[in-house]
């Protein structure tokens, strides 16, 4: 999820403030936008879904609903406040949340049918981003799908200045064009790119 400015090692706090910010940023289109991500990921009844960098769990909950009946969704985030907020607001028998990092997932090999992530890739430190993509590959079953959505930086000078001033250089210069090649390098196939909403760059791929 959109986390704002990160703390140490990409960890984000201030979960309640983030929840409000997210609603403002998406201007009433949050459900439509994140519903689009669930659809792009192809989440279906019975699927086991992992949401990496889940924040307060909005996308995780939508994925859990799409996976019903018979499926479930797990959200992981390095921020304890975010996970606490997610558990309070959206936790349930088929929608659970854990503290964890993308580069060191606790799940066994081949646990999930689908992995999703929204507005979190740019928070993963560059030095471990390749390891994180390898982890996504590892925890997916053969034929499993991944959908990564991250912030597409604006091109206009004023917009870039505003993004840099409010969200930092990491989002202003976010190299979303590197996501697809990195998924290919991790072993994924059928890599495709698309857009969801006004500023989300989406990359979908399949584990052979």
C-alpha cells in the first residue's frame, strides 16, 4: 500500500494517518482501483493469496473476499503498527496478517496461488529487492500468478516537484520499468505490463 515516507529499512508507521491519506489520495476511487488489481491478479474462489507490503490491509481484504469460498488471504508488512491496524479493521478467519519482510518470507515453498503487492516495491531496499522477487517465486506454486503494482512517477516538472516534496525522491524517481525485467530474472514467464487508475503501473507474471 501507499505508505508515505519510510522509516528505517523501509518500515512505515503511523497506520491510522496512512488510512486517511489513502482515502484522500484515491479520491473515492480506492475500491475501484484495488478491485482492478484483484481482477488483474486473477484471484478466484479457493485461491490462497499473499499480499506483500499490505499496510492496513485494504487490498488483502478485497483479495480474501474474491478468494471466497474456500480461499484465504495473508497480508505481510514489516511495520508492526500497520499489521496491528490491519488485524483490528480487517482481520478474520480467512484474512490474516503477519509482520514480515518481502526478502525473508516465512511461508514454505509453493504455499500460494497468487501473490499481490500494491505501492510497496519502492519501499523494499534496492540491495534486497532481487532477493524479494526470488522469494515471491519460491512461495508460489507452479502456475501461480504475481501482480505487482507500484507508483508511476509523473513526467511534468511541477508534478514531479510536488511528489518529491511530499513523498520523497523514492516515489518521484520510482523506476517502475525495472520491475518486469526483475521478474523475468527471478524465473517468471508471461510477463505483461498495464495500468490501473491514474498512477499505478502494474506487472503481472506467471511461475512456470
